[in-house]
């Protein structure tokens, strides 16, 4: 049986509705899975028009997954009823609204919209987690949310990962970014660079190496090869530029290898070469020490801007949270609020996230 993939609509004032419609316009997705959007049907109806899919896509609101049709041309949406469309505002409309509203009125209107959209995006995520924990969906995929909006709505999380960890009761987890065969996992993510350096400790590095190994196995890689990036330039040059490699990272590598985990070089790899080696097939996944150490190479590879056409040819790459009791894959981009609603958003990252969710659900079904 094809896995049911629960897909959150994302922030209603962002690009999630339109890229959801674009992604589910591809019949090949329905050949591999049964997709279910968790969101608001009214937003998706509007997105159908924005992307020019009138007459091709029908929005089908349902109250539970069992009511879904799961066929191409009919986008099933678990109706959450969170959005008052008369109050939802896109950033692209701000200049036009400024012609009829005072600055104070405009600010108040956008704050009301942002708060509503933050609440909606949060409730979509909470609901898809509930569905997965109840085994009503086999995997979850998230469109982008706006962290400021969910905090404005009173939900104080730094992102999807922390919401998932809270509602699944998970203490040990990490983020994996992937584009094609380049994969990275992080020792730390949303903290300052100084705090990230402080968090490079043997126990955490070892924990992430173990999660990386398990994550690759969840994708069907039988004997994962793991690269471990150093923190300092040249891996500290034997302590001249820092001692984290000697005192924290190498001991974690030694213990992981004693457990049978494959780390081909048996030592930290300089950060300026580890990704070239990964692209060359040396590793199936790279353990990185902080947020940008992993995000920059993934986005250099997956985000392609066409300077002649002045548009993104590709916004690829996905985000998977490893260590959870449920499957979660996500787009690896923001809400794109500057252009949201005009139909121009690129759906490739969502398509890739759905692909990863399917692969992980299929692998889990074989266990």
C-alpha cells in the first residue's frame, strides 16, 4: 500500500499554499504516495488561481484522512478552519493598501494577519504530529513557517524541530539537510556562533554521529560512511588554532568506531575539504559542528539563481529531523513572503521533501 504523507500548508501568508498546489499537480507523486494537506481549503483554492491551475486541480476538504480521495487532480485537505481570508494579508499588497490606510492602521492590520497566520501554521504542525503519532499518516512533510509569526501568536519555539521534539517527547534529535547525495547533520543549530562552539562536546558529537548512522540506515543505506567535520581551521593544526578536535571530537570518533560505526578517515576532516569529499562519494553523510557549516554548502549546491532572468531556477534541498519516533521531512527554505501569492514560488524543495518522506516510510515499513 502507498504511504499516506501528511503535508502542512505552512504559513498562510507565505509560499506554502502555492507550492503545495504546484507539487501535487505532478501525477507521479500520486503513483508513489497518498498526499494529504493539513491546512485551510480557502487558502488552497486561492493558490489554485495564483498558479494557473483552474480546471486542473480541485480542492477536496475532509474531516479525517479516511475521507480523502487520494487521486491526481483532487487535492485533499484536512480542513483546519484557521484563516479568515478577509484578514489574511500578503506582503506584496502592502504598497496598494498604503494608499487607503494610515500607517498605524496598516501596521495593526499586518500584526493581526501575522498573528492569525502564526497560529494557523502552528496548529497545522501540531495536528500533523498528532496524526503521525496516532499512525493515521505514515510520514509528515512541513512547508515553511514564520518563526516571528508563531511567537507573535504565543508559541515560543525557534522552529519546526523544537515543536516536533516537544510534542513527541523527544530529547535526542538533530537536523539533517540533504540535496541529492549530499547530506549533513548538525551538532547545534539555532544558537549564536559563540554558543555553538561551546556546545562542541564529546557526548553531543557522539550522539549526532550515532543519529547520522541510524538516519542513513533509515534511508536504506546498509553501511553508512560518515565524515566528521572539524570545528577550527585545519582541524586546529594540532592545537595551534583550538583544541576542540583533540579534546572533544576525536574521542567521540574513537568511541563511535569502537561501536562499529564507519568513519573512513578515523579523525576529523578539515571543514574546507569535507564537503568536496562528500560530493566525491567518500561519505554518505557529514556531521557538522554548527548551523552555517552545514547550511552553506547545501544551499550553494541546491539554490540556483539565474542572474539573467532574475529568478531562482532551483530552490532544492530538504530538511529531515532525525531521532524522532515519527518521520518528518521539510522544505529547506523560508516562507518567501516578498513574492508569496503571485504564483512564482518554486516547488522543487517540497517535491524533494515528499520523496524523502516516501523513502523513509517505505524503509520503516520493512522493519
